[in-house]
């Protein structure tokens, strides 16, 4: 129980870190309170949080809560007699590297956008797409490897949780790829940098968040 308690504490600390990170990204900012200041202080307009950014931070806060609930349920279900630990495929380590590289690439794109370097923005986004698609492909391959070994969804609660939480994470990745594709299309279509800067920055936040979720998730699976 001591080891399990330590892991549970680790999860809550990780979730708390995620919430703190979102708060530092000004998730609690209330731009509607600043509307009355716009006429008297035009210089403060730039401090108003864009609606898309606020919406993303609220969404990520909800997603962080959902994953924390799944992680808690994971530990509660472990206590039952029919729980048989799953041997995770070594391929997941490669997939982790792919997701890290995707996060690095989107950070490079965001940095380039700040410097108005549209060519590097495009290259960074392409790199993000390649590494992220490789991650999704690797996850599908890992699932196929498990199925080939007879590790089925309904044969063991540990198996079910593995497919559930990795599938949920992959689903959020795919959703991010949709926004990534729209942003990349606008870049290569020649849109001015000021029109795509926000989209690139929001993609960066989303990718970093999903990387953080995966690191916690992968650590959880390896430790149990």
C-alpha cells in the first residue's frame, strides 16, 4: 500500500501541476471585466485574453480533470482480485520519443512565429505533423501487437484500462491534428504571419499539454 499511496500522491501532484500551469497561462483571466477599460485606456486592449485562448484553457482544465478521474479509477480497480498487470509493449518508448519531438517542433514553430519567420513556422508545423502521425501510427501498432498476443479488451480489467486511456489520449491527439492541418494550410497558403500567430501558439499549448498527460499516463502504466 505504501508504494501505491506514493503513486497516487504523484498523480495528484501531476494534476496539480497541470492546473497550476493552466493558471499561469491565465486561464482564470476574465477579459469581460476589462471591456469597460478599453475606451479610457486603449493601450490595455492588448492585455485582453483572446476568446479562443480562454476557451482552450478552459477545455484543457476540463480534460485534465477527466484524465485525473480515469487515473483514480485505475488505482481503485487495481485492488480487485481479477486485476492482472499488463506488460506494456516496448514500442511505447519509441512513441514517447515521437510525441516529444512533435512538441519540440511545435515550440520551434511558435518561436518562429514570434520572429515573423514564416518559413520556419511552416517547417516546424510540418515536423509536428510528421512526428505526431508517427506517434498515432505507433500506438495503433502497439495495440495490434497486444491483440496478436491475445491481450484483448475484455479479457482483463488492466487491458480494458490500457485501451481506454491510450485511446482517449489518441482521440485528443487526432482532434489536435485537425486544428494543426487548418493552421498549416493557412501558412502554406501565404496568409500573413499576424493571422496565424495565435493558431500556432494555441497548437503549441495543446501539444505540450497532451505530452504532459502522456508522460503521467505512461509513468502510471510502467509503475503498475
